[in-house]
């Protein structure tokens, strides 16, 4: 089956429906391949047709955010052009996050150090001695381990 638009004409013993294309008798075939993504936004044409985004335009809302990226970080169709200007947890707008390759849902504020042991510029400290760095807030690594003051 080819992609494109077809006008459907119904025929029975009484006659035929009109052959003039209209919304009530036009069928749009997105693609015979369910994995095709014409606009390269990360969503297949068939999925975009189902959620009513434009499978021929990577940013249906025209805000600069590819449809697939916007849905991944919001997961709420229909898309809204206001998303591009919203501030994410990382302190940047969603559009800035996309342009910089960042996750807008992660807080990426650098931690600040509250104290260090041994003190800065200490001398004669053993090379196998323990070094302690304390931060003002809790830090979690990618494995789910948490570092920092208790109760934070």
C-alpha cells in the first residue's frame, strides 16, 4: 500500500457517493511501514497520526522542540508551544535544555563544599590517609547512592 490520500466512493444498488474529496470521504495513508519517521523527530508517522501531531514537521507547534523530545519529557499529548519557554528543574527553559542536550527534569546545580579534611594546604598528611569532603546538600550518584549530610 502506498502512502498518500485517497477519496473513498461507496457504491450500492441505489448508486454511489460523491467522488469529490471532503473530510468525510478522504482517507490518509501515512505509510505502509509502521517504523517510518518522515520528519526525524523520534516518533513514527503512524504514532504521530494517532496523537494528531504533524508527521511531516518535526516541531508541530513550531517552538523548536522536536515532537518526540517534547513528549519524552512531558508525556502529555497534545503538545503545547508554551513548553519551550517553561523553566525545567535544571534552571533552563525546555528549549535551552534541548539545544544544550540536557535533561530539563534533572537539577544540575553544582554542589558546594562545606568543609574538607584535612584542611586546605595541610602538610605531612599520610598518602594513604582518609580525605573527607562535606557538601551543603545531599548528592546522589547515577547508581542511586546518596552522599552528604543526613536529614537533607
